[in-house]
């Protein structure tokens, strides 16, 4: 049976991590400057080190066997050291979300 020729896709895969976010979105404005940092090899390396050190245990609530998000204790936006292990903590999703919204509220002066 003859093979049907297959064309290469003309569209490249979109990098959704850098896709423009909706204008006016606070997250979009604040996320952009740190976007490159979170894609960097240095960050990926230190993130993995922190995740390993945590051994899948949340440093906030002690929950075990969970996905660990590596969080900046002093956020980058507030001048925190980006790659200093002393400024990094492993948190579960709920603890990370709570901490992030707390910092956001603080920054907004609430
Ligand atoms: Zn937690």
C-alpha cells in the first residue's frame, strides 16, 4: 500500500509559559520580570536540591508525600535572594498558595 506523504506542521508549538497574559492582570505585570529566572538552569538546579532536601515533606504544615513547591521566603519582588538556599523553603500546594496570597496582600497594603 502506498504511503500518504505527511507534511510537517507549519505552526510551532506555542510556549504557553511566555504567552502574553491578559492586560491589566496583576499577575501578568508582576510575573514577567521573573519569567526568565524560573526557566534558568541555576534555578532548576537549586529547586531540585531544595525538593530533595525536603524529602516530599511540606516545611509549612509537615504534610508528607506531596508535591513540593520551592518558595522564596523573601520574595524576589521584595528583594529576596533568588538562589540562596537560606531564602528557600519547600511548601505543599495549599501552604504555597496561602503564603503567596499573604505576601500579595501585604504588598498591596491590606
Ligand atoms: Zn503545607
